[in-house]
C-alpha cells in the first residue's frame, strides 16, 4: 500500500481499516483530474482531484479538498471505506454524528414552533 503525505498514525489507521473491512488496494480504480475552486494557478495546472471507485460494490468517491494529490488520495480512501462500512450495515461514527445533528434540528424546530 502506498504511503500518503499524512502522519504515520493516519497511514497505519488506513491500513488497519482496509484489513478490517477486507478491502485491498487492487480493489480500487483510481483516476486523477484537474480540481476546481480555491488554489489558484496550482489547481489549474495539476491533476490533484482524485476519483476513487471500489470495483466490487461500485461505490465512487471524488475528493478535491486539498491542493496536494497525496492528501486527496488519503481522504478519498477514508471516505470510500466509510461508505463501504455504512453499506454493510455498520453504524459508523459519521452516521452517529449526522443523527445527532438531525435530532438537534428537530428539537429546535419543535421549540420554535411552540413559541
């Protein structure tokens, strides 16, 4: 597995997560395109946007958050693993966070409706 321009701890976490889910690097189809948005001339001249597809499930992720292609490759893999995990029925930390925000919004909506 390639090493990305993030901390060793994050690289180790990614390897462990892939092993836990039974996903290998060969299961990914990766392509690079030019980003858009902030970053000026740098993003206009380099292909730093990463498109990552998991061949077995067909789940696809596009990441262009950072200027660095290596960091975007890491983020794309992290998001793809989260989506694969969610598709398998496991409740992920991201799903818990979203549910918590949804409950907060519902509470606020009920309070403002009663006022």
